[in-house]
C-alpha cells in the first residue's frame, strides 16, 4: 500500500528526498546608503535594518562578507531631492560613491553590487518618473533612467536593476549601456512589480513615499496574473537578463507562472512589509522567527525562484551554516 509517510520517518530520510533547497549563494541583501557622515540610523519599521553613510558602510559589509552572502542590492538616500531626481544620475551621487567605495576595497570587491535604478528616492515629489500636471511621464523619464544606469555601471556596479516600471525602460537602458561599452553588465529587471502596501516600511527606509497620489498608474494591479506575463515578456524581449517578481509571499503564483513560461533566472523580492510582519510577530513571541523565515525562503524556491532578495539574508546565511 502506498504510504507517503515512509519517506518522512527520519531526518536523514527527509533530507534525502527533499526537493528544494535554499542556498547562501542565491541570496541578495538590500543595503541602504545615505549621504552624510557617521550615520548608522536604524529603520524603525524594519528591526535590524539601518541606513549607513559610506564611512560607516564597512560595519555592514563586514557582516555580509562574514555571512558568506555574495550580492548586495544598493538603494540611495540623497541629501537633496529635486523635481528631476538629479541625484540618481549625479556622477558623485550617493550610490555611485558607495559603489566606488566597495570596489576600491580589496575585501569587498568580490561582492556582486546590484544597483537599483529608480528616481523615487531622488525626486522631491517621490514618484519614480518625471511629473507634469500630476501625470507621471513615461517617455520623458526613460533617458534619465538610462543615464542613471550608465553612471552606476561607470562607477563599477556589476548589475543594474530598474524598479521604476516605466514602459520600455529595459530596452532603453540596454541600448545606453551598450553604447557606453558596458555590454557585459546584466539587467535584472523588476518585471512583475505590483502596486503594493507591503512596500510601506521601505518607503520609511528610503524616504521615497510619493508626495501625492500613489503608484497605481505605473506599478501593476495586484489582481492581475496574465498581465504580469506580458510585463515579463516585454522585458525579456527588450533585453532583460534576469527578472524580479515583487512582492514575494503574496505573489508566489506569479513566480510559478514565470518559471513555467520562461527560461530566465527569476528573483523573488521578499519585500520590506513581509520582513516587518515576521519581525513584529517574532518579537512578540507569536511565531518562531527562524522556522518561519526558512519556510518562506523554501516557498520561493518551490515556486520557481532562483535568487531571493531578502532583508533576512544575513540571518538565513547564518542558519544555513
Ligand atoms: C523603488 C523601489 C521600491 C522598492 C524597491 N524599489 C519602493 C516602491 O516601489 O515604492 C520596495 C522594496 C521593499 O519594500 O522592500 N521604486
């Protein structure tokens, strides 16, 4: 008689038949860099996460290296914001300086530096593109995104990750990178990015909440599954090397859909609100943090993700040892 419990009798048996695994090499750790000096400022809504000025970055990078995590995703918080988000493509912008710092240090140089490409942290209105009469402009924003991506590559970024959700940005960024000789810099596109309440804590961390309205005219409607495939398809046709599905937990079906349809590495973005919920419940003793986080991580793998972008990355790496 068939008894599925036979393969669950012991840890060794369960280990042997386990179908999916979480690996440290596939973790990507987001890091917030802030213009200024001697800053290590905890993000209240994200326990354990801080904003760092470049001079204090080594504390965090040492933890990354020690944990064995191989990739960081950089977000910048500039000292000044303006209408056109010029801090994003300033040669001496905060992310550009942080990248140069990392690549100049022998002990950090091996880290894969992924630079998030977006204007929202740099615009006074907090939107991901240029704004005119209350409208978020698409085509006018594209050259600025391309300029930002090129300046990150010039500073030494290994990968650029556009998160703005303007149409055609991947193609425009690819062309610009190639035109500047960065033909080997891959694009990790936030392809299926939904307009989500789960980004709340991130907007505290990155000071990027929109000053008016919301992001629903450019980020996707959470109800749409089929449309996500069109976003992914477009980005792949425009030259994306990897795609991101975001948020992660509430959108695991989207990861599965992409995995079934396309032969491209997929990153699951376990976003800020998902992190904060787990941290809050764990701090109250309502859930076991390690078990809950590892269950979420293997859930991403089971859904079909290759990489996992997560604020839990250093803890996960520690638990995997
Ligand atoms: C920038 C960006 C956001 C996130 C990543 N890049 C915020 C947003 O779209 O409002 C969210 C990440 C997170 O919540 O962890 N556009």
